[in-house]
C-alpha cells in the first residue's frame, strides 16, 4: 500500500474524491479544517507546523497532493505560497517520488507581452487570482528543476460533487434558491467546464501509479463543449423568474477541446458531463440545504456519536451529587473534618476524563462552596474582599486543570503511539512477506542476474566507452556511463592540482551546474579529502549538509589526480552493493584516465610544438570537439578565445603561468592560435579578463576555431 498525502486547501476535496481514490493508496489528509471520512486519516495541522513535519517521519509518502486555494474559482488563502514551499521542501527531504499541484485554469488567463524577436517579456494577467496562481506554478517548476522531485501541475476548471455545498456551483444554486440575481463571472459565449470529483480522483490515482512520466503541466478538461449561456438556460428551467447577470471579465484562456495529452500520458478518459446533471444536482442541493426535522432516530444517532463525552458529563453530574451528599452527611463527623470530599471529586473527574470535565467539576465544586458560605450567613462582600477565602476556590480550579491536562497529554501520547505502532506493524509485515518471497525465489533471481545484460554486459560496455586517449573524452564518457549504470543524475568529477590543494570541476550532471562551485579548497572538505586521500570511499553517514553522499579518488603514482562525487541518492542507493558498484566504475575510470595520460606523455612531441605548450591542430580540434559535445549535453562549459599573436613561443611563455592545467592553447585549422578556457561561461569570464590583460595579448571571443 502506497502512502498518499493531501494538504493545502483541503475544503475543496470532498468525500466523492476520497472514496473514489484507488484502494491501494493509504490516504492521509492534513489541513486546518478537515472533515473526517471513514477509512481515511485526518490531521488538523498544516504546512509549517511541527506536527505536519512529523507526518513525513511517520509515513513514507510516495505522492504529495497540494490543493491550491485558487482552484474552483477561489481567491486563495493566507500564506498559501509559504505553505506550498514548506510542503515542497518536506517532500524533497523525505524523498517523495511525485508532487501534484491542483491549480486553476485561471493561471493561463493572460496576454503575453512580446518583445523583439518574438520573445515573451512579461504576462498581462486579466485577474489578480490568475497572477497568484501562476506564482504557485512557477514555484513548483523551480523546485522541480533544482531537485529530482517529479512535479505534475493540473489546471482545473470548476469542480462538482454530489453535495456542492461550498463550491462555485453551490454558490450559483444558493443564489437561485434565495431568489437573488445570479452573477456569472464571464460572458454568455465563453466556455464553461466542470470536472466531477470522481473523474478527478481517477486522474489523480493514475498519476500516482505511473512511474515513467516526467514533470509537466496539464489542462484538465471534460471534453464537453459548454458555455455560460448553456448554464443560464438550465437555470431558467429550474426557475423561469431567475435573473442572470454577467461580469463580462476577459477570458483569453487557451483550452483544449479534449484532454488528448492526459489520455496519451495516463490513459485518462473523463466520463461525466456535469452540465447534463445540473437539474438533479440542484434537487440534491435543495434537499440537503433545507431544514430537517430532528427525529428520535437523529437524536439517538447524535447521542451515539457523542457517547463518550456524554457519559463523562453524566458521571460528573452523578459524582457531584454523591460528593455533596457525603459532604452534608459526614461533614460534621470529627474523623472527616480533615478530608475534603469536593476536592477528591474534582481530582477523580480530572484524572479520568481530562481537562474539560475536570474544569467543569471544579466550577461545580466552587458553586457548591459559595452556596454553603451564603447559607452560613457569610456576607458576599466579605467573602469577595477577604483574599484568604479565595484559597479553596483556587485549589479546586488548579486541581481540575492540572489533573485534566496530565490526562489529556497522556491520552494524546498513547493515541499517537498506537498509530505509529500500527503503521510500523504494517511495514514490518510487508517487509517480512518480501523477505520470504525473496528467499523462495533466490535461485531463480541469481540465474537472472548472472545472465542479464545489465550486469556484466553493462560493465563490459562501460569499459569499451572509456577506451579513449583524450582525457576530456574520458570525462564525458565517464559521466554519461556512471549516470546510466548508477541511475543517478547528481554526479560530478573534479581534477586535483599537483600540490593537492584545490579541486577543479571538469564535468557534472546537468542539475548540478548551478549548485556547484567551479573550484573547491580541499582543506575545507576535510573529512571527505582525508577519506579519499587514504584510498577509501567517502560515505556521508552524518548527513552533513552541502556535502556529497559518496566520493572516491583516482590516483597516479600515489598522488590524487581526480575525485568523483555523488551528491544525492535515493533511499535504496545507500546500500553496500551500490557503493561497491560506484567503486568499480571509479576503478575503470582510473585505468582509462591513467592510460590516456601515459599516451599523452609518450606522444608529446606529436601533440605539442617544440618548446611550447601549444597543441597541434589535430589534437586541439579533437579536444575542442569533446568540449562542444559536453556543452551540448549541458555537463560542462567553455569559452574559446582567438589570439591576434601568431608567435607560438611568445604566446606559450606569456600564458603558461596564468592559465590553469585544464585550459588548452592550440593552433586551429586556419593557422591562428586559440585559448580554450574550460568550465568558464560568459558571466565568469570577466574574472579571467584581468589576468589576460596583464599578458599584453589581444584576443576576441569566438564560437569555433577556423570559422
């Protein structure tokens, strides 16, 4: 069973949707105003609270659904953007697989402001609600691009359910019922669409079950083409006297006639045409909103639902009467003058039933004591102004409050422990079943693994791909191969200077390009550097922030020349098997890289011009081609400079001391000299310009050599 969280504006989610969700989903609803439904877990908490964060520790949420307050034509709710961000961060921290945002089609109700060349410069929204909904969607896309969280945005039209108590359709019905003017937001010819909660539940279930989809945005349409004029005609059938008015808002939303993309991606087909059910839904609405007579059966049901609390009040009343009877019966006995029966009653009620009944019991005891004082002839002014007379009343209130608070606290702790125990029990039962099944099929699985192409075959394929003599080609193939075999897209490769003080980024996965610095001081990553320098695989067991999960070094003659890191992994990639696979691949990279370095040293005369660091055109163009491919795959960057100077010896002498080891000087096919600056883009190039200016060499930035 898969854990599924619903949060945000949970009032928009009705029983129709919750009941229609797939039975394999363990649904948890967390919101400020949750209405309990049988078979579902509800928590009165919202994003940003500690109790909400603890839900991600108790449950292993596979999918998180956030309902926007702008859905169904709403106006949002306070702190919605902050709560969405808190939910996204918790989903990322707990390694949730998918995040679904229920937005509104109003987010597309804008006119693009186009600049020169057809580029969209801004968006002119027709309503403020569309602008705010667009911000929510932009925040989801931002975290989806920065992390591995898969984000699905569903832009909904109006929603309909079997009750329609507090949605757009319900507000229209309420205006008709109250004989008021019905105000519709757009124009009569504008399109009006409804999605039933059951159809929406089917779509959400399909999205939660799909494993091979990607982050995307979809417009959810029913496929039935209706307008506000059609709704007006149906309302006229209900009440011919009703008056329909239109706000005439602008509607420039580009809608699909049929949800072809959702059908192609998830196999979803909307079934219900809500407009055909308007008359029936109105009759249901008026039946539910009418005044009901409270029959004896209704009263019995209410008493049954509130039985626990009612029994507590009955016990309090009986206990109070008994305590008063004992007080008057034995109050004058010398043996019982030191026993306060009322205080005993308050302590018992607070300890058994909690703070509410404990305080009520204390109030009853205070009233009884006050009446006793008055019967004895004590003047109420003397009773009020003499502080010593307040002490019994204070003791009663304190006793009821403290004992009730302790009772409530213990009850909540027990309830939470029971829920946690039930969840852990389900998990361990499942794991035991998996273990038994694995043991029964051990022999069969072993044969499949040994003969499967993705075991030894993939390792052999990796060896072939790494068979290069150009180090830059090895960086490219190593990154692509490791991403494929390790099923991870947070890998980076650093080169190390000869003094082992600095690490220079030579290639990294696309999603890490904006996160990682181009250089790293090895002393600042002490634990990682010491572990890797000792020849071991670094594993971030302390979960230190901003540190990779795995790291391994590549050595030459006992010196560290490269190290490879993996920043983010899924929970199943924390095992020893995964770390061993990472170590094996690093060993293959080391073998290929050292072979490439040795080949470069042996063929140095054929690669460089005599007494210079200037490469000959053949090798230089080969390296430039690799850098272009790495740039196209968005795993590395470079800037190419064409030099005005043609004297190779002069250029080599001036540039050799100021460029890095990863940078390359070479001659192009046109006979001109070029400088290739690796891991530099147009923004960071300004930091290099100062050093180049000190050489006195003139240059210009170019796209390719010989062009």
